[in-house]
C-alpha cells in the first residue's frame, strides 16, 4: 500500500514538514533544513540552518538578506532526483519569477508536489511551468475565484505604450513589485520594441541588477535621482506599489499612475488606489489556470495553502477530486496577496527592499 500523504507532509507551526526527510518547505520560522520554492519574502526567509533551492533563488536570497542568510546552502538542479532520508526530492520550474520551482516529494509510491506560487502564462524572465504528475498537488489560490481571468500581459503593456504615445509630456509611473513583476514589465516593454531607458526607483535597483547578471535582457535602466524628477516627462518610471501614491511620485511632470497587478482586474480597487492606468499583469495563475493545472497533474487530492481557498476546494469537489484548505498563515504578504493600502515611505528616501513583492 502506498504511503499516506499526511505521513509524508504534515502541517506544523513552521509550515509544511517532511519527517522522513527531516526538512520543511518554505517555512515561516527558522528551521534546521529548509527547501525553498522561490525568493519572495513570504516563502524565502533568512535564519535557517541549511537551505536547498535553485541557484537563482539562493542568489536572490543573498541579495535581499546578505550572504549570511543561512548556515549552509545547496543548489538544487532542476529535474534531478535527490534522496533525502527516506524520500526522493526534485525541483521543477514553476513559471512564477526567476528561479521559482515546484518541489516534488516522493515516498512509498506516493508523490506530493508543493507548487509554491506559479503561473502558466509566458514570462520572458523565467522558465515556463512544468506539469509534474502527482498524487497530491499543493496549490495556492490567490486568484481562486471565477471572476479572476488575467488578460494577455503583452496587451496590457501595449496599453501602457499607447498612453505614453498619447501623452508624450507626462511621466508614466508604474507600480510593480520589486522581485519578478518589475523585471517582467521591463522585459515585455523591450519585446514590444520600447528602447528608451527605463527609470527605476531606488528600491528596484538591486534585484534588477541581479536579473541582468542572470542574463535576462532588460535594456538600459537608470536610477531616478530625486532632483531630476521634473525633467522626466515622457519617460517610464518603475517604483514599488507603495510609492505611486507617495509624495515621491508627485515631483514628476503631470504623472500618469499605473499599477501592474492581478488585482487591477477589480476596477474599484484601482480607483481606490488612485490608479489611472490599471495594468492587469499577474505572476499568479488565474482561475482557469488553477483549475487546468490541477487537472493536468492528474492529482486525486489537492491541498490549498492560502488565498481564495473555499472556491477552489469546492470546484475540486465537483470534479471528483478530494481537496482541503490548509489555512496557512504567513503566506501572501508578498504582494499580489493584497495591495498595500498605505504609502509607507517618506518623500524621497528609497523604499526598503521589502516594500514590494509579487503579484
Ligand atoms: Zn511568490
Ligand atoms: Zn506567495
């Protein structure tokens, strides 16, 4: 008889724990051994003993937390099966941000896939999602309601460029999370043939430089110097979401404020945030892709970590798939969880790196 899924992974205070391999996945508190799906702050925290992750995720963690973010680190190679205690573990692309991976854990004929955050839409800054057949699929449900259907991100970026052509005197300020979303927007702008320099808020700089070092073509980027802001009419400026309503953004000439997030599908939310040009660009799966992915994995059982858990659990039930919500705390703070309503930063100080994350 196959090992029961709950014997392979159990829910602890720290997060999902695999006793037979003695490790946690994306733990929210410091643990002895952590396997990390990707670099967003709610999944990748500092202070663990040993960390296993893709080389890109390890480098992202080092940039955010410093080289001493853990005691020892081990690079996971995509697709390579590694024995850890009584279980076999392998990492597979998740399509979410640079370095993001799903983690497959197999024991006694039962395979569980922890997908972390993932999307199926193409993204020029990271490897595409790979379907990993499994018995239990663990998924998030940030956009787990049928109302959430993300349009093609390329069309959203074309709308941004249309606006730049229409208002050549105005600065276009685009709020985007500092890891993943910002670089995806830049890469999409380049794909559309935009070859002017892209201006960056200070909080975007370190991770953007890292993406460039990893070989992602983002073109010329220039850090915004406070005194130069009045001269940046007609330019595109990327900043953390918290900065779009800040005093910081008001020093640009007649700014058009945009925000790249899956939540921009909800027009009331865009209005409430004072966003003139909502761009529905998400690094998470929309409803259709959540359902499609669950079906593609062939899983007979689904565990939902966080987000709109109830609707997805219900959908599984109507399709003959056992499902349960895990109600996990500590995830989703990274960004596309909920847009931060309060502008956090002082006028001209570059926002802390933690100011913005996914979505
Ligand atoms: Zn994420
Ligand atoms: Zn997340």
